[in-house]
C-alpha cells in the first residue's frame, strides 16, 4: 500500500512504534524552535536535566512575543535566553528580528525535516513540506537533548484542493473555510495533508498561511507536498540546495477526505470571539471599524503586507479608523522599506510597528472599549486583545485594508465596485528575500558561554510522585473550548512572570474566575471540571504548570486539546475524560474523590476510574494514556521522569525537590 507524505516523513524519522493510527510513535526531531515566553522554561529544564549541548541539527531561540520590553523582567528573560542559546549551541534571534515562525521559515524550514517547537503555530513550515509540530516546552527540551518525541499516530486527512482562487479570495479564506466547516476542534488528533490540482496554484507563503492556522482547527500538523512553488520560494530565500521533491504515493490511503474548490471561495471573516465563527464578509458588511491590524505569524509576511500596501497606494485610511501594520519579520520590514512601501503606507495613515507578536496577545494596540478591530491574525479568543468583551474579527490583509479605507467592514469586491479603480492586488513574491541577517546570531557567533539569570528568572517547579489518593473540591466548573488564554493569559501584566511560577500562578484561570488562585491555594488541592476541548490554543506549559503549583491534582473534562493534554501529563496532573451526563451532574463546589488507588491504577494500566461525588453518587472517568505517559504521571511529571531515566531507574520514584 502506498504512503501519504506524512507517513513517508514519519517513516524516515521513526525510532519507536508503528505507523498505526492511535498507536504511540517516537520520532527523531531534526530542528527545534522556541520563543521568549516559553523558552525560559525550556532552558531552565535543559539545565535541570543536566544536559550540556543541543543535539538537534538546528535549535533556534527567538525573541518575539514581548519585544517592547516594558519591564526589566522581559529584558531579563531575553538576556537569559541569549546566554542559554550561546551556552548550549542554539541560534539566537534578537528581540525585534521577527516572529519565530516567520524567521524560521526564512532561514531554516526545509522539506522532509521534522520540527518541534514550543509554540502552537510551529506547523507553519508544513507549507514547505516540513513536518512541524507544536509542543509544550519540556517536550522541546527533551527533543533538543537528542531524545525522540512521542505522539499518538494521528489520522491523516486528505484536504483535496481543486480549482484556483478567484480575485479577492486568498489563502486566509481557504483556512477560514475549513474552520467554518470543521470548527476549532475539527482537527484534533489529525494531520491535514493537502493534495490535488489546486495545490500548484498556491505559492509557498500562501501555503504557510494555511498550515499556520491549521492550529486553530486543533490539528497536530498540516502539510503540503513540494513542487516548483516550493523550489521557487527556497531559491528566493537563498536556500535552493535544500529543495527536495516530496509527494504522497498515488495509491496512498487517507483516513478521511475533504474537498475544497478554491474557485468557490469568497472573502470570509471570523466573527468575535472564536476563529471558527466564520461567515462571508458580505454578511457583516457595514459595521463600523475602529482599528485594523495587518500582521502576525499568519499574515505578516512581505507577501501579506504588500497587497494591503498596494490597495492603500494613493488612498487614505478612513478618518474614523486606525491602521497598524505589524510585520512578521524585520526582513519583511526592511524589504518593504527599501522598496518605498513603508513610506507609502505611512503617507496613507498607517502606523508601522516593529516585527513582534505584540497586539496578537494584547501587548500594544489594545482596542478601545466597545470598539471593532479587524485583524489578519489567527486567534480572536475573548479578551486576548487586552480588553474584556472585545470585538475582534479575523480576515485576510485584503479585507483588512478594504475596511481601513472604507471605515467599515466591506467585501473588497464591493469596495472595488464603489471605487472603480481598485484592482485585486493578488500575490507577489520578491525576486530575492534579501534582508540583513545581522539579528540572527549563529552558535559560532555566540556572545555568552554561561547562563545569565536576572532576579526574574525563577526555578522550575517540581511535583512529588503521584499520590494514591486524589480527593478535593471541584474548584471550578468550566464550559467547552476553554483556551490556555483563559488558564494563563498572555497580556503584558501577566506575561512578564513566565519565568517566575510562584507569581504567575496567582493569575491562574483569572479570566474565568479571578478568585480561583486564592481559593485553590487555600484548599490545598482539588480538581477542575471542564467541557469539550479543554486547553485549546497555545502550547504554553504554564497552563499546566501553574494549576499543578496551586495543588490541582486532576482535570475531569469531556475532551482535551492535544498539546494541553500532553502538558498535563508532563506536570503530573491526571487528565480524566468524563461523559456529558457526568459533566452535567458535577457542580462547582462538589467534593470529588477518585475511589481507586490512583498511583496503582495509573501504573497498572487501568483505564476506568470511579469518581465519587459528595460521598454519594458514583461515575466513571477514563484515563486514555500510553505506558510512557502513565510512567511520567506516576513520577510526578516529565522532569522527574527524565531524571529517573538518566539515572537508569525504572518505575516511578519520588521527585527530588
Ligand atoms: C499564542 O499565540 O497564544 C502564543 C502566545 O504564541 C502561544 C505561546 C505562548 O503562550 O507563549 C502559542 O501559540 O503556543
Ligand atoms: Fe505570536 Fe500571535 Fe503567532 Fe502566537 S499566534 S506566535 S502570539 S503572532
């Protein structure tokens, strides 16, 4: 039987297991990436494991999320990260050089390689035929130390693209269409592999907009085959020699198939406050727009900003609207500046930002109260923009620029009719991506050879071995689709404590209930209850680390998002799945007890657990876990488990703290 492209790359990197859907496999990782807000823990864990040198072909440390350095704590983090990259042999991308995914695709992404990154949008280089997966920090640490990465073999879904995008429909509309059809949990446990005649009509950057935002479907990864478009892009970034032709076999078998006819697509928009609340732009036309931002790792490339710039050439941003361009990389800014586009945009009324994640997580350009913001980003979870009850819409750069011109949401086709001389800008790649590389410090150019820890750099929190008894109050009951932004928000006031877990944990679940952290501390233990898709969104392991630090021992949810589920194991919290009726019956404040000896049950492979509520009603909860995951849980988390492995121990032993 023929293989899918996903299977071919996995096969090439397989060190353990078989490529059977649902089976645990271990794969070799060629490249890792980390960024400033997850990276500090990655390196602290690298140090705590006693590792002394990066083992992967490429390890890259980017500083992108909080580059404004509002507080010395941010700068301390960056200083520490430069010292860690230098000490252990990683590339270091200076603050302001750009968003990890953009800089990585410009410099390192290559067909056929595997990439693991401590950021959920790591799958971006799937558009170049790289198998790239987002993970929690400690998984990246371990892979960087040379160990395999373990995942359940996902289903491989064939997303067959037909036809060609009409004028004004873009790559963003392809992924918005998939979100419209499949929802934010439609990709969980799946890798989306793009095939079909429509593929060759998309340039590599367009493909990377699609693979980037596959994360919003909950997918493990997304990947395109490679062809002339891939080769063309690699030539333009000066890495033609890294091209390799990769295609699935003709008789490859997929677990499922979705067909998208590109010719049927039209400008789409995700309404507040979920990326899957997608409708045609025409359905929401006429709403007044206060703010427009073009940028982020989804649509912040040179090729994304250029169409907006062309639309604004000789025009003005509407007086009632503010428009910001936040490029994905300094290279994009530099090239647009050299070509005169930055000046053109400024003349039109655009405020040009440094290359940073910034506004995407509420750092800068926070919308006004009761205002509407249109962004070319990938997430619009409520409050993520920095203000509660925000109204953030997600769209393509073309739709964003049209709104900036008109001052209201408008389908660019209608605006073109109205203006008479507005042409669809289409997609245009530069002849050469020739920005300076001075901000990317290679391991040979390292400036530090020892770790520099300012006062904001704390210790890695550790948990003891798993208890036999888990009992406590259901401290919080939550609905479906709780995001990691709810669990540990990433706004500046909170983000600056990413390396200081004692302080950071005070903000745990504050977006759901701001009394939670205090109640949890007082209760000294307890459980969380949630609906479907608990922990969707980012890869931040802090969303497991902080609840663990506050004493949470188990999460009972109807289902879990992939990365967060792995993070719960990694920090010794038992993720138990419950059905809808059990969910309905447990109330916040109930006393919840796991009747089984949890330690024994976990280590013996038991799947069903009895949960007693208020000393009376009993329900069944399921632990679906591999042997390795059970061992990690029993040890009290991945750090303790890894140390045990290194010491040659077997079975769990109490973590040493
Ligand atoms: C995000 O988009 O939510 C982030 C901020 O990039 C996170 C990483 C983090 O929390 O540091 C992600 O996507 O993993
Ligand atoms: Fe940065 Fe936003 Fe992309 Fe996350 S989604 S990496 S915060 S630009």
